[in-house]
């Protein structure tokens, strides 16, 4: 009674869901709106899946169970065949291993015999090789000794040449230094003539500027002048220069000192 009721309910609900499937297909072909067409596809697919489920639960249950039983029997048969095959392969493997062991033992004996003969031959060759290498080594040592002596003579010659060049270079450097000192002495002598008194000369020797110092003396102490500002009148010429040029963090030029000259003599200066 329960089986019949289950089959009847299965057919009933399967048929109902198949009817829903047909309605979904009809909506896909008749509805003008795309969203409605998509809804029809969803309804058709959902009802088809539910109809299949009710078919399996109802009239297809016995078929489903029979298939499961057949699959289980098939798996058991396959397992039995695999076990028999495994046993057969184990027997064949055992026989194969015995045959391989026998061949391996025979092969080892043959290899041992060949190895002994080979070792004797290698020993003979090694002795001959050692004698030849000893002869070559003695000849090589003689050649290396000769080359080393020649190399030492060449290095000694080059060392003498290098020392001679070094002496000549030092003599040239000393001559250049002397000329530079003489040139600097002449320059300082000219600058000394531009100083009005000993205080100016003392300030120059200390790399300091002072009021009254000549523009050329200031230039020798502070270097190149920048940012010239000139004021010319009937009685005098006033010049302003900046010294100690450098780039600041903003990539602008900055200066360390501003000096005012009247007729090429310092009248004032200030740090910037």
C-alpha cells in the first residue's frame, strides 16, 4: 500500500513539475521582457530538476536501488579480479626476482674477473704514467726555473726603470712646486705693495679683510666676486661685490659676504 502510494505521489508531483517546466519554456518564447525570459529559464530548469527527484523517489526508486546493487556487485567483482591479478603478478614477480638473482650472481662473478684483469692493466699503465709524469715534472721544473730567473731579471730591470721614472717625476714635481712658490711669492710681493700699512698686510696673511684693503687683495683672499653694483660720481667710484657664492636648499644663489669699495679700497663689509 505504501509502495503504491509512493509511486502515485511520485508520478503526480513529477507530472506537476513537468507542467511547470513547460510553462517556463513557454514564458521564454512568449514573454517580451528579457528579465521575464530569464525567469522562464529558471522556472523550467528548477521544475525539471524537482521532477527528476520525485521520479527517483516514486516510480524510479526500485530502478535506482537495482542500479546501486549492480554497481556494488560490479565493484566487488572488480576487487576480486584485482586481488587475483595481484596474486598472479606476485608469483610472476617472485619467479622473475629468482631469475634476476641468478643472472646477477653470474654477472657479478664475470665482473669480478674482469675487474681483476682491469686492475692489473691499470696498475701497469699507472706505473708507466708515473714514470712519464716524473720525467715531465723534472723537465717542467727546469723550464720554470729558467723562466723564473728570466722573469726576475726582467722585474729587476722594470723596477729600476720605475725607480728612475719616480725620481724624475719627483724632481719635476719639486721643480713645479718651487716655481709655484716663486710665482706665489711674486704675487704676494705685488699684493704687499698694495697694502697701505702693516695691519692690512697682517690681515691678509691671516686671510681676513679690513677697511682700507685694496680690491685685488680682497679678491686673492675671498676669490671670485659676484653681483656687482656700481655708483659713479664726480669725486669717487663706489662698488659693491658679493663673495662666497653657493646654492641654497631652494636652488637659489646665496653669498657669505658683501664688501663696499670706494676707489678700489674697502670702506665697509658685512656678513650675509
